[in-house]
C-alpha cells in the first residue's frame, strides 16, 4: 500500500513537472504584453504594476517579492525607470537566477538605442532626469517589435523546446509592428497636427516615430509639478504656436493642462493611456498605439 | 537628545548615482533638528543642531557577497563623535529565499529599528522606542539570517544572535553576557484593493553580564496607500512589552506603544499625529499596592517633502509623565527638522 502511494505521488510530481512552463514576471504591463505576444500560452506571465500606475513611483510591496522569488525570467524596462523600487524587490526576493547579469534577467533598456540622453553634467537640480536616456521606449511600435525579437531569443535560451515557436511569433510581431507604425503615421499625418504638448516625456518615442514634435511639457522639469509662472509660459507658447493638442498621460492630473486650455482658443486637452491596461479597452500593445493615435483626431 | 547621523546606502536613480566601476555607491544623509521650549517646565535644549550625519558605502564584494559600511557623526555633550554604525558582509545569492548578514548592524526587529533615524516619518523618538531600545535603536555585532518561507503567502522569518556585550547606544566595550542577545522577527503582508498592510511580530532575549534578564515581545503594523508620487496615507504603529528581572530582584513589566497616522497631500505636504504611551505595569508602593503611572505624548507633525531627497518638518510635542505617587510632569517642545541626502539613494522598502 505504501509502495503504491509513493509511486502515485512520484507520477503526480512528474506530470506536474511536464506541465510546468516558464514563469515570467515583468515590471510593467507593456512588457507583459510583449511577453504575451512572443510566448502566448507557452509561459505564464504576471506584471508587478498595473496599467493605470505611474511606473516611476511604485511601492515595493512584499507581494512583489513573492512573485519575483518564484519566477524564471524577470523582464524589466531599465534606464532607471524602476530604480526607486525594483532593487528593493530583488533584495527581498533572494532569487539569484533573476539578478542582473543572469540569464533570468532581461533588461529591455539595454537592447534599445535610447532617446533624450542628457548632454553634459547631470544633477538632481534638473529633476528626475534619467542619465542613460528616456525609459519610455515601449511606446515606439518599431522598437517594441525589435524588442520582441530580443525577447524571443532569451526565451529560446531558457526554453529550447519551444524555441521555434518563440522565434516565429517574434518575427510575426516585428512585421506587424512595422506595418502598424506606418499606418498610424499616415493616420496621424491626416490630422494636420505637427506639434503637441505632453505632461511628462512619456510619449517621446511615439511622437518621434510619428514625426510629431513635442514643443513643451507641463512639468517644468521631469517629476517636478508646474508652477504658476511655468503655466503662464505654456499659455504664451501654445498661443504663439497655435498649438492644437495637449496629451496627458492618464495617471497624471489634468488640472494644469486645463488651465492652459482655458486661455488658448482651439486647444484640445486629451487624456491618453500609456500602458496596456491603462484603459479597459486597451489589452495589447497594438491597441495601445491605436488609442494614442486616435487622440489626434 | 543626541545627535545621530545615520547613513543609509541607497541606490536610486533618476538621479546621478555616486557610483564607480566597481559598483561602489556612497551617500551622505544629514539630519538637522531643532528643539525649543513650549512651556516653562520644558526640557527642550533650545538649540538647532545636526542630530546626525551618516556616511555610507555599499558595494558588491564579488559575485557572491556584498559589503556595507556606515559611519555616523554625532554631537554628544557638546563634542563631535564619529563612530561605526554598521559594517557587515552579506549575501542573498547563496540559497534561494535566504539572505544573511554578518558583522555590526541595526538589529532587524520591529519597525523603527530597521530604518535609519533620518528615514523615520516623524522627528522625535517615540517614548517606547527610547525606553526599550535607545533613541537610535539597537546596534550590535553578530549574525542575522532571513528566510522567505516557501508558502503561498508572504512570510519572512528573521533570526539573529549578537554578542550582547552592550545594549542600545554605548561607547564602551561592555561585558560578556551570560548568553548572546538573540531575537526573532516574523513579517507578513496583507494586500487589499485600497490599502496594504505589513504586520510583524518580534521577540528578543538578553541575559546580561550582571545576571539580569530581559525579554521583549512586540508587534508592528505598517499600512500604506500610495497614489503615484504621493504617499496618500501612512499608518505606522508598534506595541512592545518588556520584562526585566535584575539578579535577585523582582520582575518589572512595562508596556508601551505608539501609533502614527499620516495623510499626504498632492503638493508634497503631509500631516500626521503620533500618539505615545508607556506604563510600568508592575509598579507598586511600599505597601505593595499597585501605583498607576503613564508617560504619554501627542505629537502633531506637519511635513513637506519636495522630493525623496529632502524633508522639512515641524512638530509640537506634548508629553505628560503621570504617577499616583508623584507630581505630573508636563513637557512641551516645538520641534523642527530638515533632512537631506547627498549621493546615491536606496530603493525604499515597504
């Protein structure tokens, strides 16, 4: 009887091993959406933050440590986006295989050519400047496509059995993003808008890809709330340039932008999601880019 | 109140990091504090001084171990003192779920004791912390091991043993105790839609060289609601009971607690009120009758935090020491604080 029980227990364990898939944890929902595109149901994936959260400021919850402690691959954005909280999560998780430099750590920011790299000296008097460049590259469909290929390679290393699937899906996603980028560019061009204002430099990569210029930000410096004089300056600037659109990342307050709008005729202020899950109908990267593009019309 | 400077090593980084190519990070944390009399009987020193300046270094030693060193400068009795606060080697890479540190460190028990004083959300030390642990907290040398238990929920067990020659803030070598100071801290985490809580349970035993025995049991609870950059609501509290038995003496039991609810505004301003309480449960008069006694404080605190690198605070401390056998002592103090951090700043723990 005991022998039979042991055999049954062993078989159950073996079957669970056979069903085990790679556990992936991402820091943001955009990175999670990328994993879903490349791996589909071949992996289980969870994001530490929600799409409605500002990923700069996240509480280092012990529940996040639990998730990271049990994962095989941690996909983060890097370029200091998560610097205020991810190191604490990693220390608490005590999972050597996902620490920086290990195969279980994929820092997407190390695989892209960043924009907004500050020139000359950088110090805190410039606000929350990212010394290695703007970390919001996931809002560029083309870079996201390229990162899908990088992710496919890493997943193939960790799970060689499904390597061909990852590579195939990555290639398809890359092509889809190139095509989507072109169609969105045409759609936005038809709006006639060439210059806009944003709250933070979150949309830099998207705007750069779509040939739209960001002429100012509601924040006088990254992470610094606007002063009355800065708002007055924005009113003057948007009036002189006949600016038609201010896009506000939907986790920021609309109030300062609405103050500007009040003084500038024809100026539209639009809240936009900048993360997958940031709005109920935005469930993939493609839907996210389309939602941002839609705000131009 | 002594001047304490605690240096925390921090990495952070949308800011420039004080880091070289070996991964060395350095930071300086300055804690400036002023105390001024609020009533004629006040014990305030009517002075504004740097309470502490902490200089901290942290770096990976090799692929397995990390090293930490912190040196603190204090003012005590008008003289500047520089002393070693923390110096330890540790690792979180050897065994999955386990981390340890070996050397001198702040003991990982309770809530306040795990944070440097400049990171506390209020200016003065709560009465229970001051009486049971000393103003700055417990520092000692030894080994501390923490294990994230493999359970479906968060449960982190910390066990530690330290020399125990001294207890609290000391400038001498102390004496060899009957047994090393040993302690336990169990931390969990409760996550809800609107608010998250971290409850903890601590125990500490010390058998000193003079034969006295001390046991501490405590619970800590921290709750937070964060809205982007703003910590919208903070709840921080600790309850401790201490049993102290001198050699050939009677056991003295004391119970103390503090609670600090705080609300954060969008502008970076924050307002909280701390409630302190301490009583000696076993206090008796010459006839053996119980003597009622308590030390209480209410400390409304207004703060402004323009960034995570500087804090400005103002508070008014209303303290009362009451006992059935003595006159009530009323101590009111107006407090000011400015803290700032130069160099790297660490990621914040919950």
